[in-house]
């Protein structure tokens, strides 16, 4: 079996067309964190997406209460089935 050399960030970026280059400094910082803390940036990003959707749904459905808007967001994220136009 031959030894494989790891791909460089530039090689990976060339393979995965359309993505930004890998931020190796950020990856090294995350790798040093315990698993419980590595997930925090992902949780923050998903909360930002939900907040954006909440604002968009509030504009689209001004008559709905916050719990009703939250249910629409849950439905949108769960099914992603063209019931709603992309916002």
C-alpha cells in the first residue's frame, strides 16, 4: 500500500470548486479546543441564520405571533420543500 501525502489547502480548494480557501489558522485554533467548545461557532452561525429567517418571515407574515413565526421557520428548515419562496 502506498503512502498518501496530505492535501494542501490550495489543492483541496482546487478540488472543491466554488468554496473559499481553507483558513488554516482558524482550523488550527479550533483543533486546539476541546470538542465541547469547537461546536460553539457552528451554533452561533445557525442562530444567525435563524435570526435572519425570523426577520424575513416577520416581514412576510406581519400578522403572525413570534411562536407562529418560529413554527414556520421550523417547518421551512425541516422540509425545505418549496412551500415558501427563498427569502
